[in-house]
C-alpha cells in the first residue's frame, strides 16, 4: 500500500467511528432531556389579560395603593396571586399606575413612607426614594424609575395589565 | 486544543494511569462477537449498565418537575408529560427503561447461570448480582407508586398487603414502608420517593462499584 492511501490508520479509523457512534448515542439520549430541562426559558408565557382593579372615582391626584388578585397558572398549580399598584392622576388627568417593587433590590415602596420626604415614594430597605412621577431620586440606591402598569380605562373602570419599564427609563 | 488541556492537567496530576486502569484491558477472543457471533450474550451486562445510566439520567431530569405530594404528584406528572417539551420522551425513557433494565438484568443472569460463570472464585460476585437484582426490583416497586394514579395506588396497596403477610414482623414492615399502619397516603408517597431516588440508588451505585471492581480483579470467566 502506498503512503498516501494509508493516511488513516486502522486504529484511528476505529477511534473515529467509535467516538462518532458513541457521541451520536449520547446525544440522542441527552438531547430530549436537555430540551426538557430548558423548557422554561423557551416557553412563550401567555400574556395575562387586563384586570379590572378599581373605579375611577377612587383615584385622586394623590397616589393610592390599589390591591387586586390575578389567577396565576404556575405549571400544574393554579392560584390567586395578590398584586398592588400605586395609582394617581397626573396634571393632565392621565392615570399613572406604578409598580411598588423597588428597582434597587425588590422591596416594596410606600408613598410618603418617610416623614422627612413627604412627597416621595420611600423604600425602607436601604432608604431608596422616588419622586411622585416614579423617577428615582439621584444618590439613593435605586438606579432606575419604578415600573409602570399598562393602563386601560373603560367607562368608569380602571384596568391594569403587565408592568413595563417606566416611560422615562 | 483538547490535547493541550489534557497534557497540562496530566503533567500536573498524572491522570493517564487513572483512565488506563479503567479503559485499557484485554478483551479475550471468546467474548468478542466479531470472532464468534454467539459471544453477543456477553453484552447483556454492559446493556444493563447502559439502561441503568439512562434510568439515572432520565430520573434526575424528571425530578425537575415531579413533586412527591399527593395533591400534586399526578398533576405534575400530567403537566410534564403534556406541557413540557419532550416530556413524553423523557418520561417514556424512564417508564419503559424500568422494564427494559429488568429484562437485561435477567438475560445477563441467565448467561452467567448457564455458562457456570458464578463458580469459584466468582461466587461473591454472583451474590452481589443477586443483591443488585433486589435493589432493581425495589426501584421498580417504589417508582411505580410515584405518578400517584389509580394503578400506582392499588399496586402499592397490594404490595403493602404482601409485606404485612410476613410472619411476626409483617405489620411493622408495612407501617415502616407506608408511614402509617392503616393509611396508604401522603406519608407513603414521600417515603417511597425518598427510597426511590436516594436510598436505593445509593445502594445500587455501591453494589455496582463492587461488582465491577471484582470483575476487573477476577477477569471474565474463560471459554466454555
Ligand atoms: C437515581 C436514579 C433514579 C431517579 C432519580 C428516579 C426518579 C424517578 C421519578 C421522579 C419518578 C416519577 C416520575 C414518573 O413516574 O414518570 C420515577 C418513576 C419510576 N421509576 Fe425511577 N428513578 C431512578 C432510577 C430508577 C431505576 C434504576 C428504575 C428501574 C428499576 C426505576 C423505576 C421507576 C418506575 C417503574 C417508575 C414509574 C414510571 C411511570 O409510571 O411512568 N427508577 N423515578
Ligand atoms: S431594595 Fe429598595 S432601596 Fe434597596
């Protein structure tokens, strides 16, 4: 046999085929399991609908805490989950619904929670503060404004949907 | 690249002898199906191991969704099978694999029996093999309850009745397995789960290690 035709030795050939076949079998075994495991990342979550949460007469230009529940389907477990928002009318009579979840590390903020800052949202965890608009006060721990809920008004009823980043973020 | 990484590690901790000990050994002609096709009977041990690996892997992945609570067990299995991508395949592997592994184990045992491979000096390994067989049956038995469907429930009821039939210690054994002298319920499921995924696999791994070490020490039994 000439040099050229002998480039792949018997040993190499066996190595390659065994590695190939073994790799194929391992992949066939593992692929379904891996896809199974990473399903939560690839699943498109069903967007939950807008929920009626309050009557417009309850809303003033002072942020008010509105509580409601949504039906949550969590895998095989269905439950009612509490939600809250700080809701008020701004100068243009537009409804603003802010998420109470602090953008620093996720505690709940309170309107006028700190006596020395009466017109701000206050987060008790690390003294984070936000203006009434939801924008974070510079030099306090949060680095972004509070999230906003999607707002819809139908007659006298206020509907809230998902949260999204603040309009000024 | 891979070679470089290997060399770098090998230079420092000398890993070559480790895998050489495991991978490098003679395969005698009489066990090689390429020489005598009838030697395929020697594959059943390896096939048992292969299916066991599938059981362990698929079982680990199943526990990502499975809950061992009577309110949720069935629903979580239903969910993973109908809503999760490839859930049917992963559960199917574990479900059917549980039977296939017993079949392989049985064929392996038949080969060892009819070739007389259990004779001196391999009696100890035969005993270890029998223990592995019991552990496998235990895994199948405890796993069967986990989906918490009707079949699982009533099969377990029967199993526990059988355990109760043992003279003297029957009632205690049943209570110990079921977690309650009279109820087949919440505590039965948690116990069976713990036995299925922690206690028996631990026993299985230990016994398999002993089995394989002994095989390496004694070698495969000679040609007939
Ligand atoms: C560490 C290893 C293992 C783990 C973590 C594990 C885990 C699980 C889990 C979470 C289930 C419930 C899910 C379901 O029913 O689909 C299950 C079921 C089951 N397991 Fe395992 N398992 C292991 C090994 C084994 C082995 C070696 C056998 C073989 C005898 C076995 C036999 C079964 C059976 C028969 C079922 C019921 C299957 C069904 O009804 O679909 N398991 N196992
Ligand atoms: S979590 Fe709100 S300030 Fe830190």
